[in-house]
C-alpha cells in the first residue's frame, strides 16, 4: 500500500507537469492568462460548490485580512506562473515556483514568530542558491526574461500567501471550508479581471480543440491530480507524499521537451536539484509540524481540499 501511495503521488505530479505545455498550446488561440484562468476557475468552482454542498463545513468571518490575502495569493499564484510559462522556459518557471516553501517559512517567522532553526536556515540558503544558479545560467544562455522571472517569483509568493492564510488565518480549523471559500472569492476576483479585460468575447469563437485544451487544464491539470494526491494520503504520510510530488519539476521539463520540443537549460536542471534538495531538507525539520514543507504539500491536513490551480 505504501508503494501505491507513492505511485499515486507521482501520477498526480506527472499530470501537474503538463500544465505548462497545455497553457502554451492554449495561447495559440489568442487566449491570454486571464481568460484561460477564468475558464479554469469557473469550472473548478462549480465542482467545488457541488462538493461543499455535500459536506458539512464550519463558518467563520470572510472579512479577516489573512483570508483576503490568501484569496489574492491564490489568484497571484495562477496568473504569475502562467505568465512565466509564456516568457521563460517551463523548467525554469517551475524551479523558481518551488521556492514557495522559503517564503512560507519567512512568513511563519514574521507572522507566527517561529524560531529560526539552523536546519531551516541551511535549507533556505540552499534553495536561494539553486534559484541563483538557475537564473544566472539562463541569463548566460540568453533565455532569461525579467518579466518572466518576476512573474514566477510572484507566483511563489502568492502560493505562500495562500498557505499562510491556511495556517494562521481563519482556515486553520476548517481546511475544506477555507479552500472552497478562498477559491470562490478568487474566482470572483478572476471574473472581475476577465470582464475588465474585455477579452471574454473570444470564448464565443473558439474552435472545439481550444475548448478541449481549456477543459484539460481545468480537469486534468487541476481537479483530477488533486484528487489523486489526496487519495495517496490514505497510504503514505503527508511528508512522503509531498516529497514525491517534487517529481513535478522534472516531469514539467520532460513534458515541455516531449510536447513542445523545449530543452531545459542545464542551469535550470542543476539549480532545480539544489532547490529541491533544500526543500527536502526543510521537510526533515520537526520544530513546527504545522508548517507546509513543500509547495505541493497540498492536502496533508486539508481533509478533502486541494491547493491553488497553476
């Protein structure tokens, strides 16, 4: 059963890894990041609404600052990473995105006044060194774009904001309710952005192939892999599952090469190895078992919830 749990986590990671290539394909129909994510968020919200109607969830104040911050973070995570996919290589985007646990850890230091341990500090420095290696190599190869770099970092910080809401905000004692309500509010924000962009009309003229890609992003890059990951937690621990999902980084590089013929920068591979080593080291820390250890430690205590769509 343990091997089954690991296999499920890896399968989920493989599906998540197809997000970048699928988004690149969707962009060929003149679909911008806001329009694509509007469709994804709407589809996922409808499914979540059905799920939450079937389950009993707690009630809490929607207006608490961390909840609003978490909703904005969820939105920033999706939009930032998708912009990065269009501006820099998919592999480099994922390496930078996986710095999210560093910003979660910094937030826990600042908000929760958690003590900084030597192990955390070493892991944090390893992750930053890996990002520096990946970014520096991409710059030397001429594949670095400043907007893409900033967008990927913003996505990582946005994910950290969502996680901090779950740990310190109103979602601390109501994981499913926190995720669903955060997603609903983020969907409302996305709808406002989509309407203001004035580009929703393009959806009326999309060919059937484009709709298949959009639905693929919503179902096979979001709903199904999150469900598979949650299922894996029945057989293995949250730490084991989250470490297994680190395979998303090499999977994203592999799928980018297979589908788009995009070769990852050598520096992205080396830097990614350093980042993931630092995050793995971070997962060994036991000083604060409530913290999220990796970006895809998505549902250890969500009890049926999942994390932001990419």
